[in-house]
């Protein structure tokens, strides 16, 4: 008998499984051939405590110690620079306040990132509290904990049917019987709920595209901070000597193996190009991922009010990695009846009940 059966082998499912594996037998079912194939494998991989709505920021803060120190730490300094056009003063100031950033002279910003264009650059601010996340090691370490505690992490295990007969019985190439079912299926969580006879929560998958460019102008970009356009109109992040540029779109699409929209990507690259002196001459590769949002834009964590044995770990919305230590701890605490370290207001803001009213 499985105590906790988890559908979804991304960061939500694996982190939750690692926590629960200390309290019972865990099995994780992942439909794809590899863990973290969809959203988790296509993340911007940045930790910024102030990024997100209040309940997400609370999870970020509660996750910081784990990400900084567990297993030698998963974070390396990156930094974040907000880049504003000369006509974006009001929106720039709002972003500075929201992200708790420090305004710096544009001349100083251009020393750090020499391709910024003085003809269009009007405002800059920085945060040194932004870090790259070693996402692959984090995923694999959570999986290792599950296996080390006697659990299983199975790939190519696509769920085809779910029923309940005192226990949950899930068909995924074989039959798996469990006391508690955790729905961590990302963009597919509402489809999994429907199979289980549970009402959906209105998750909306939204596409975000990315392009990998050669280092602009032959510059060494490894120490550049991540650049963020005002109102998150685009971002650019160094990666293995290249530059990743995203249009930061959030276009609703059906659950799918996402791919970049050429027109959306071109428009995003144009917004980036407007702020730099080096034109985009070549895109080495591009891709897209799905970020899954609840209607109110924050995570959905905990038991469904219609059946306490059906548990949601959903709606990560692009915050999955940076919230995973605290989010998974909260799900585990709620499932086993332990007292959470989070405040009551945050817990209530994350529970599925808020979406059933």
C-alpha cells in the first residue's frame, strides 16, 4: 500500500514527495521520460525574495535558508538590474518599490552592462539579493531523498484513469493504490482532478518563450546581472556564456508540450534590442514553457474541501523553484496534521478552499 501517491515529477511533485517520504511510503508518477520535462525544465532559475504576490513572498522568505545552505546550497549570486526607457519613469518607480530595489545612476549601470544604450536608457535600479538556482541538482536531490526513504520515482507513467474505492486506485501502465493522492501535475492538474471526480480549480496554463543568443558583441557576460524590463516586458539572463532573452509573455494556452511563438518572440527581442547597442543577429535556439496560474495568481496547496485525501500542489505560476522548500513543507504539514511555520494569513491565502467560494 502506498501512503502518498504523487502525480507529477516536476519541482512541485518531487519536493512534496521528499517531505512526505519521511512520514510514509511515497510513489511519484511522471508521464514523460524525464523528470521536470515541462515547466520545471524550462525555468528562468532565479531566486528573488521580493518577487511575487504577498503569499509567494512569504514562501520565498521561508525557503531562503534551505536554498542557501541545504546540501551545500543551491544558489549562486547573480543580481538583478531593472532597466527603464526614458519615458517609463512612473512604472519604473512602481517596480522599484515592488521589488525592493536600489536606484543607481545609468552611468554606473552601463559600467556593469556595457551594451545598455544611453540613447534610450532613462532609469536603472539594482538588487544584489537575486541568485541563480541550480534547478537540476535541486530536482535530483529531492528525488534522491524519496528513493533514500524507500519510495519510488517512476517516469513514462502517464495516468489514464483514477477511481476511489475506500483508497485511490490510479491506472498508469499499472495499478497503484494509495491512501492519499497528491495532484502536482502542473498544467494538467484540472484534467487529473476531473479523472478523480474532483471539481477543477480553474488553473490557466500560460506560455512563456525564451531565446538563446550568442554573447552580444563578444562580451564576457558571466558576471552580468539579470536584466529586467519595466513592467516585466522582457528579461535577459546570462547562461553558460550566452544570453537568454524572453518576451515575458503570459499567453493562455491549453496544456501541451509548449513551443515558442515566432511573432511573440520577435516582439520581445525587439523590446530588448531597444535598450541595448548590440542588435540580435542570430538566435541559436528557442523554446517555451508553461507556467500554471490559479485565478488569483498564487499557489494552491492543501487538501480539497470535498475530499481531504485529494491534495493540491498546484498553481506554481513561475514561482515553483524559489518557493519549493516552504511550499512542500506546508503541504506535508497540512497532510500529516503538523503545525506549520507559516503565519495563518499566508496559509489561508494558499488553501484550495478560497477557490470554492
